[in-house]
C-alpha cells in the first residue's frame, strides 16, 4: 500500500532533513507533488509498445565535436603579467569565507 503524501508526511520528511516547514509551505508541496504525480500518470498511460529506445534525442550522430588542438599557448609569466599579488607562481586572492 502506498503511503499518503499529506501535510504531515512532508513536515516529517523536512524534520528528518533538519529543517522546518510551515503549514502553508507543506500544503504548497502537497499540491505540487499531486500535480507531479498526475503528470507521471499521464506519461505512464502513453503506449510505447514497439517504440525503439533512444540513447540520444537526435537521430544524427553527434560528430560535430572538434578535435582538441593546442594553440595560442602563453607562458606562465605572460599569464601572470597583470596579477597584482602572486606567490610562488600562483594568484593570491583575498579570503572570502570566514
């Protein structure tokens, strides 16, 4: 038997994930989940008998990728020429996380 996805189900699930949901938020999730379930039911109802599975969504082969060719190589000194602060060949940036 499938478990009913009601307000309390989602509030309990949120609690297990260590956050709280208001009643309004839980009701909104219940509504959105119901919509998702009905859309999945529509997809399940589509007859796919005899339809060949696809690996890619396009019939044409994906041969449009180019070969990786090295070009316009610059030296480390050229790459670091505009750096205001460097240390042992690396960029030094201000700390952004406390």
